[in-house]
């Protein structure tokens, strides 16, 4: 075996490229990006985000969509301890948030983000 470390590179790259290392906030930002791409011709639309069936966010979770461009997700265990969290600003390329929303969601529940077009730009009008 010439390079045993080289044997690990291919499986690690495959995991990375399939999104196994993305956090909950990044997955939500990707859902926002995808939804806004499909928004063409619609003045209002709804983004429905279902937490990934991963070890990270099996319990209740909290989402903060911030007016300064931050998106933060905290995942809790049954005792209320934070077991995972993630943050990103990637979504701010696609939508504006004129205020900050902090929403607590039960385990497995769908996060709803209502968006409308204002002056040609998608703007969040409600998060629940």
C-alpha cells in the first residue's frame, strides 16, 4: 500500500459533496435559495422547510432569521440541551428580512417562511 491516507480522501470527498457535513442552517439556506429560484412570476410564495432526518436535529429546534442577515438554527435534545447549531448568511443573497424572527419548533415540525416580492426583491413577511 503506497499511500494509506489517500484511501481516505475519496470517501471523505464523497461525504462532503453529498452534503453530509452541512449544518441545519446551511440546509435551510439552500431551501431558501431553491424556493426563490422557483418564485418567478409569483408575488407571494411559501417556503416549507422540514428538518433533515439526521442525528443533528431530531428534537425540538429554534430558528433565528435576523434582519442583519444571519440565519441561526439550534437543535435540542429531550432534556433541552443544545446538541447542534449552525449559522450562515448565505440566504441573504436571495431574500431580505426586515425584522428578526425567533421561532421555536417542536421535533419534526415544518418551518414556514412566507415571502413576497417588494420592488423586485423577495422579502420575508412571516416566519412560523
